[in-house]
C-alpha cells in the first residue's frame, strides 16, 4: 500500500505551517509520488527510495520554497534549471496552478519522465525543454535551482534567465551560500531561510 493522502498531508505540515493545501493538491502529489516511484525503479531519478522520505526531502523542500515565493497565488513565470525529477518546479506548479512553468532538463530520459508527469497530472502551462540552460531562450520572473552539478558555473546562466525585476531562488546547503553571494554580488540577497527538518539546507532568494 502506498503513502495515503492523509499521511502526505501530515508529513508536509512542518513545511507549510499555517498554509494548508487542499484535497486536490494532495491527490496530485500522491499521483506524482506513485509515478516517481514507478519510474525510479527503472532509472535513477532520485537516490532517495523511501516514499515518506521523498515526501519530506523533495516535496516538502519544494513546497517550502513555493510558500515563500508565492504567499499569494499569482500568474508568474518560473524557469526551473536542471529539473531532474521535477523539483522544485512541479510542486511549485501544484502549489500555484497560475504559474507558467518551464522545466529545463538536458537528460532525455528525465525529460520524458517530466512530460509524463505533466500529462498524467493534467498540468497546463508547463513546458519541458530537454536542453542545457545555457542554450535556452526562456526567461522568467522567478528562476529556481536545486541540486545541480557545477553549481558555481550555472549561476551566471541562472542570472541571465531572470526578468529585469526577477528573483532567483536557490535550494542549497549552507556551504554554498558564500559561492552564490560572491558569484552574483549584483543581486540583493534576502536572509537565508532554514528548511524544516534539515540540518544545513536553506532557501536563498536574490532580487534583481
């Protein structure tokens, strides 16, 4: 038996605090989790195998970012660089269905998985680009970055994809804070927000 909707809701409470998500959103997350577990048995989407740990570490962290980026639901654009299994992009879209989301994932198999998620969850305004971020023409009011290789190297590209009054949201370890701030010293950085149930993970938001 998979993780129930009620259990998913309970596991996400520390990340959402007083902001509840509705039954439809929980069901979308549950379907997403089932797809992820199914595909992960055939390809390496995430090293985390335990379903409840996936909810906490991937869904929870992504929704924590969504809550702080979009406390009010708005028609914003988001580019998620190196989306992998869809974090934080897909949970952000589930949080705010008005978001126009672009997922950039150069790995073809992972991009195929993301298309299947968007199709199965019937998500509108989701574009999957199976290319490198350096080659995309996509731009957005919010650019997100989480668990990418060559973190320092991708930061200038992330900056280029931001609209003039855009924001960059980084889900990173505390050890990466100085790299981000020194590489992109022209952004106005907010105080990092510690991610619940994590020893060293933070959400760092920079404003252009």
